[in-house]
């Protein structure tokens, strides 16, 4: 779906409010087809972002797992390595 929406569950430390907001914003942008709403649609756009943020927060609080929390730096490092490999092949 959206490359900028990253998994937020089961990380140590837990997802921040900014990460949840960024994911919600990216989702609304994708669904609406716009990065900046017109003045007429601004309220609906921002209301949708806020509602999705609340839903994501509730979801993350309700999810359970027996898996140990993932380390953000390890996951980010693996993603950087995959990207490096992918773009080296494309060159």
C-alpha cells in the first residue's frame, strides 16, 4: 500500500504519537488522493486523520503477542540493507 506506513506494533520503545500521526496522515493522503486538501475539504481531512490516530492507538493497545519486542534500530538497519541491495542491482 503506502511505502511510508511502517509497522508500529511490538516495538521497544513503543510507537510514538508522532509515528501514529504520520501513519494516519499518510493513509488519509493515499485514500483522498491528495497531500494537501483544498480549503473546502480541510476540516474533513484533518478530522479523518484524528479519527484514524485514535483507532490506531486503540488497536495498538489491544493487540497481544508472545513474541519479544523488536528493536527499532535493528529493523531500520535491515531495511536500509535491503534498500541498498535493491538499488545496487537497479544501477
